[in-house]
């Protein structure tokens, strides 16, 4: 809706833009030639006042960032990637544009305009002390002024558009509160551009020129001290934030030392987190895409970031005051903040949409998981289901709390070979594959696919959970136990390559386990099957079957695997896309350990997604994660009522159904 | 006497079923060791008798009116010392678990508890590791051997003959010997459904089709005196309240019997009921995973099987 | 209030059990051990009592070197001190022998309250606590769901059969055996594990084993393994078969 509103506004303005830009090419910028001593004195005083005010307001922020805890694991390497991301995300504004095209382009024009204006502004002040280095008389100056003029026009139009969007269209993601400062800043930017452009149309040497010059100057000088106190601080900080952000998506940093249990209090906030908290531009993209926020839960990722910021402002980076309000001693200075609560923190499915969407390099997951770590590692989080899960992992080694003998029974009954070092792949079953009836079907079918392709494989004799739910729920003790057990088991069995049907297992083994050792190479079964797609049967008879593919968060955003599963789906029928797909895919509600917790408040995430998938009218829902599969199983029947419900099949099942029955 | 003494348990003058099973075990043991079997019952007075035993004792004292471990131990210590039985057999009730180990200790003995079988020797069979193993136990030293028997392990005989008249034994007990103050027995008010405490649960799943059909399952539950429970889809649809949901997001139950009707057995459901002692499943799909965990399975149309079963249970009850 | 919790280490619940070559016990070769579940509830009750009434929780466990891991876990969950009663020959001792060993070891501690689980998951005799109380000459109560400290002692809620309960009051010191499920267990935390490193574990050498009153002669796999029995026939026949099962095997009729 927001974007549609903007189109209307922009459409109306477009002819004017063309008209004006045609006109100004031939115009020359008028600059004052002489400044009196008084004027120069006044200018220097104003500049110093504005600069002073800026630093007076900015210094405490800088101080809080610098006095936050050091990020123990931080490394600038690989610099190449950082430079590339800086160029792509900051200079090219790729993320800003890609995820919200219209306001994104408007923002990019403002940003690029500012860059173009840097030289003009410098020259502007230099002129005030009669040291101007660009003059309309020179070729360079003449060209540059016109060049900047084009940008000024684009900035003026863009900022006006953004102003209308913010104050009249008012997308809900920007928050209920109207930010008057944003309005003032937009007006200042608009004034800067207008005063610049107007100087093309006035006679040189007149009073008007001086007046325009001074208005422009004052607008700039008022703008400067406003920056540190508003979301416009991102002008200064976000390029740095993007450049310095942690290397890797949803990267949970290792705990450092014996006193680190995660984000318990201010003293645990690291410099990167501080920097990110102060960089937030409050655009609300994180919240717009959050499966918890959009289904009526308390969690609001933007408010978590702003909560961190206001905590830093109030208590500072050395405080012992608990970050989450249930753990705080409440007082009038310390009111509860429902967004900074355990309830909110434990509603996160860790789907990663927030972190993926953020245009200023904020990494929400290390923060939200960090808050959970602070609550779980200290025992402050008391939840019946969570406790049951942790005890099940401690005692049974699987998230479902079933006897490990159940896995043995399945392996025997299914006739799965035990990995003995002679096979190429270790087939990792995972909790779902080893214990869940539906997960077992997927394993059985994938095993058939592997046999059909002539790939040798075996399963570990004993296998425990990767620790994924413990990791995401912030239980480092259980996670470490699981990771170390798994690493040892794989090493003892001399495994070289692993393949798994569960994206959570793949992610945790390949990525999170690194804290404790290096696991053998692992891939998801979609990647494995896609490599052999030419040898897998194309299901001609099924060509009419429409299959909607659901991107699992941990395969898509976490692993960047979007096309491989689609290639498999395309072999089995006609691929259909849901409204939200690929990197914008909407969570099934199971991640972050939530599959094991109790009933969620608000609407069920799985229902929302199931509805969306069913609205495509596809006959089949294709999944690539056993957790998504199990979530949709309940949701489809609940949402679909008595109507014909789509089938729910994993990509391994879609493939296996076309294979000839293997005898023996 | 060197025979077998069975210590029975009564409440309000009525012997419980487990006591009669203990008498059956006592008779078997007596036959094996070639001795007589006698019985004793404790209380403040009176006490129901059994037939076909050598002797019956009624241990009576005002301080035995309410059960206390101190009072029962004092009384039985005196009775055992007086009678000198070779074996003392108890039903393995909660009350016996409370005092019998203490009594055995007074004789320098160890209670062989929760016995499921008696073999020549005599050898007492008990289960270890939640029934994964059986173990043979024997008395190693001399003195009375104390044994308690598991519920349901010995078939209680029908007491057909006339009860053997009880000889009253009055032990010496001082009020000061009794250190604990027992309160009245009570039951928790059943305002909320506590499936976790239910002994028998009849649970209904998606196979029931629609809300109106739940009635037939409710009738089955009523016939069995069972709590009605459900799998998640039923509660999600609002056909039964959420508090009746069994599974990972509902309650975890461990009844003596879990009767699953039209439940396929998704993992989220199985984790909530895997502790059940016996599972019966009725489902039309022979491949339903619920059969993996069931002791008894019926592949069939629940709309036919359930009403028949209700009828048969009501007939068996009457 | 000083609370002593006696815990036992038992094979993990889902361990594959094999009978040892001599047929007298199970093969302990590659077994993993864990805290006996009812004892975990006893520890939880002790920790909650301490949180409410203050005091100290001391945890004691008899057994070989491996039981230290269970003690450390108890310390991580919040116990203040641990006593390892070192004995490699628990199999040579009967309940009376083990209870005496424990009673001797805790006598010097003079605790106000001793808690333990109602029975062990391996032997399941359910007596050690009661025998200890008798040896120490203190009152006891078994199968306890709730404990409340009252004037001059404790008031406990005892579980009886068929959903009945009873409150019992007794003076301190006393011994209680705790039923599983009365409280919510806490999970071990990273913070707890780190704190546990600084807590003291005393090692006491157990005395020599004495003659047993009862002996375990042999262990063996029960004949009947759990298998699904499918009942077939017409609906009426199936119903009749089920009623038989309900009567004689499940025993709910």
C-alpha cells in the first residue's frame, strides 16, 4: 500500500523533473563574490557552534560505543569481502533498493546526491572565507555545478517523496509515533537543494545571491547538530556498521571467558552491538518481515534494537542492570519494556528475515540469541517446555526425548547400512529423520534416491542431536555437549562427506560447530540431488501437477540455496511460486527451538504460511526441511477445513516416487 | 511357627485386592517350602478374614487406627518375634513401601520387594531397569525373610470358604513412640483436567472426522471410567478444550492404559504418551505409526469398533 | 536448614542392556550413567527448600570414580557441597549394607533433613532411604510430593494409591523419599557448571563390605518382549478380544 501511494505522488511530479532539468543545463550558478570581515567572523562562529554542538552530542555516543566490551572474535579478515559488501550495500545501495524498490531508489538518490554534494558543500564554506576552489567560470566548476544541480533536483524530488510517504502514506512499519525531527530534517534537506538550485536562476552579485548563500549555510549548520540525536546518525555510522559487521549470516559469537554467559546486562554489550544499535535507521523492514511481529506476538526486532540503544543511553555499557525487563529490579527509572522481555526474546523463530533485510548492517540474530543465552545460561529462563527439551537433550540425546533405541530400531527395520569408512557419504539422520515417522519416510526415500544413483552411504551407529535447538535457545552447555559428541563420533567413524535432509542439521554442523572443531564437509540433500539432476527421471506424467516450493529459512537465507531444490521440484511437476519466496520466504514457525516450545500467542505462524502456500492453488506443497513439513502437516488441515488439501511432500519424496521399485 | 505369614492391608475393614494376591503368593510360597500359611491384619479392631489359611491374626491397638510407620513397625516387630515365621509376605502397596524396609532392618534383614514370581529354593524373581531384566534373589543369611509382591503378579483366589476366625494380638505401643502425625486422606479437587494423573485415558484423533462424532468416544471413556483426551488437531479445531491435548505442546501422560482412537501417531503426539504402560490403538490405516508403540492394535473402522467395544465393556462390568 | 540429598548414579534409561558373562549383573562396558531420576527430584526439592528457607544443600553419592560426574552436575544445579563415598564394590553390598555406609558417612554432618528419591531406576528396591532413617533413628515418610517447613518440623504431602493423598507432620531431623514429578526439574546451566568448579567435593572411603542378608543370584532377559499384537475379526469379535485383554493383561476392568 505504501509503495502504491508513492507511485501516485511520483507520477504527478515526474513531468516537472524533466522540464526543470532541461532548463537548468544552460544556467550558471551564482555565487557571492565578496564577504565582509563581519560575515566571515559570523560564518566561522556559526560553523564552530554547529560543529561543537555536533560533537557535544555525538561524543557520549561514541564514548558508549568505544567503552562497550571488545568483540573478542572480531577480525577484519576477509577484507576483500568487507570491501565488496561496502561497495554493494553502501555505495550501490543494493539492499536498500532491492527490498523496497521505490522508497529504496528515492533513498539512493538522496544518498548519491549527498556524495555528489560533498565537494559542493566544501566549496560552499570555502567561498565564505573567499577560498572557493570551484568557480562557475572554470570548465571543471561549471560542469560540476551542473552535475550537482541534477543531483540536487533528484534529491529534492526524492526527499519530498519520502516526506509524503512518512507523513501522509505512513506505512505501519515506521512506527506509530510521528517523528517530527525526521520532518524537520527532510525540510532542511529540501531547503538545501532548493537554495542550491535557486542560485542558478538569480543574477550574480545581487542581494538575492547572498541571501540564498546564507540560507543554504544555515540549513547545513542546523542539520549538522541534529544528526547525533536522531535516526540520521546512520549517515555517520552505518557505512562503518556495514563495513565492520560480523562475518557471516546469523553468526553467534563464541563466549569469552568464565564470566560471559551471553547478553545478561550492559557489561555484555559488545562494541559491534553498540555500533549497530546506534546505527538503526528505524525503517522497520526487520519488523515488516518478522513472522512473530506479523502474527501478533510481542517480539518486534526493531524495538529490540531500539531497546538496546535506550538501555545504553540510560545505563551505559558497563551496567550490571539486566537487559531483559523480567530480570530487572523495577523502579521508576527502570520501567519495564515489553519489547525487551524474555517473552519477546523467546518468540523468535531465528528465521533471519530481520538480519537479511537490514540495510544498515544490523545483525539481529546474535543479539536476540545473545539475550536468550543470557537468560538460559544463567537459568533465568524458566519454561516448562524449554526445560523439558534441555533435559531430553541431556538425557536422551535427541530433541524429542525418545529412547535412542528407537533410532536403532528404525535403522535396522529400514535396513540402512552402518557407516564403516568404505562408503562415500555419511547420511546424517537428525532427530526428525531418526525418530519422526514423517522424517523417517523422507530418509527412506532419500536412501532410495542415493541407491538409485549408485552412491554408497551409511548412517552413524550412534548419533545425537546437533544441538541446534539448544544453540538457538541460548543453552551453550547443552550445545557444546552435543557439538563435541557429534564431532567425536564423525571423527571416530572417519567420515569424509555428510549429507542431511534437515537444513538445521546442515547449518549447525557446518557453521555453529566450528566453535568446537571442524566437521567434515556437509551438504543438504537438495544440493546432492541437484548435482545429479540429469540422471534423475523427469516425471512426464506429472508435468501437469503444480507444486509450490517453500524455501526453508535455514536453507535459503542461511545457506543461500534457492535454485537446487527448485530444479528437483521441476523434475516432478510444474513449479509454482508463493507470494513470498526465495530470500523473502516466510517462516513455518518451527525454527529457533520453537517447534519444541508450547503454544504460541497470536496467530500461528505455520497457519499464515500454509494459507499462503495453499492460495497458489498448487496440488502439492514441496518442502525441503522435515520441520517445515511437520508444521505444515497440522496447519494445512487446520487452515484448509473440509476442502481438498494439497499433498505435502519433501523433495526426496517427489524424486523417489518416480524411481523404479528396487528389488531385494 | 517357621511358616509363612502374610501381612494384609485393610481400609475401613475391607481388604484390598493386592492383599488377596499376597495371600495367594503366601500360599504358593508355603507349598514350596512345605510350611503353613497364616495371615495377619493390622488395625484398631476387627478386620475381614480369609479362608484356607492355618491361622489368622488381628493386630489391634488404638494407636494403629491411623497408619504410621512407627506404630506398624512396633506392632509387627512384636508379632513376628512372637510367631517366628520363616517368611513374611506383604502386598507391595504404598503403605508397605513406607514401613516394611524399616521392619526388615530391625531384624537385620533386607526386604525383597516388588516380587513377580516365586520359584523353588525359594528364589524370588523381581524386575530390574524398568522391566528390561529379570533378577533372581535369595535370602543369604538366617532369620525371617521379608518379601513384598507386585500388584497383578499372583492371581487372587476367590475366597469361597468360611473365613478363619482371627486371633487377636494386642501389641504394646506407647504414644511417644509414634513420631509422625498423619492427617486425613484426601483427593485433589478435580476442577481442572489433570491428565497426567489419570489411570486410564481414551484419546481421540483426526480419524473421528467431525466434532459430532466425539460422542461415541466419550461413551467409551465413560464405560472405562477413563479421562477423555485428544491429539492436537482435535483441540486446534476447538472440538475439545486445549487442556485435553496430549503431546509435545500439551500434556505428558503415563496412564496404565492409553486407548488411541483414530490417532495416526505423529511424533508430537507420541512423545506425550510414550510413558503409558499399555497402549491400545484403533485406526483404519495399518501403517499408522501409532501401531509401532501399541501393545494391541485393531485395524478397522472406528465407527464400528468403538460402539461394539463400549457395549462389550459395559457388559463385562455389569 | 541443612539438607542432605543422597543420590545414586544409574545406567541411562535407554541404554542397551546386555547381561555380563557371569550372569550376575549387566555388562557395564559401554554404558553411560546418569543421575537416578527420583533423586534428581529430591535434589530439586532440596534446592527449592533452600531457596525458600535458606541453609545448605549437601549432596552425597556412593560408588566408584565415575559418580563424581553426577556430583558435579548436582553442584552445577545449585548444591553447595558434595561428598563422594568411594566404593568400587556396590554390587557386593545389599540395601542394608549401603544404607549403613551412607548413614555412617552423613552422621557427622548432622543434617536437619535428608532427602532421596523413592527408588532407583536400576534395582528399584525402594528401601535405601527408609533403612537409613531407621539406622539413624529418625522419622521418615515415603513417596512425597511436597515439603513444607512448619514450626518444629515438616509437613509433607504423601502420595497414596488411586489418586489419594495424605498430609503428615513430623519433627526434624527426618528423612523423606521424594516422588518424581512433584516439582519441575531445572536444567544444568553454563553458569552453574562454572560455579561448580569452585565448590568442594570431599571423598570418603567406604568401609569393607559385610555379609549380605539377601543376594542377587542371576539376571536374565525376560522372555516376553513387547510386541504389537494385532487383533482381527468382526467388530464384535475384536471388541470381545479387547475386553479380555483389558481384564487379564492391562487389568483395568
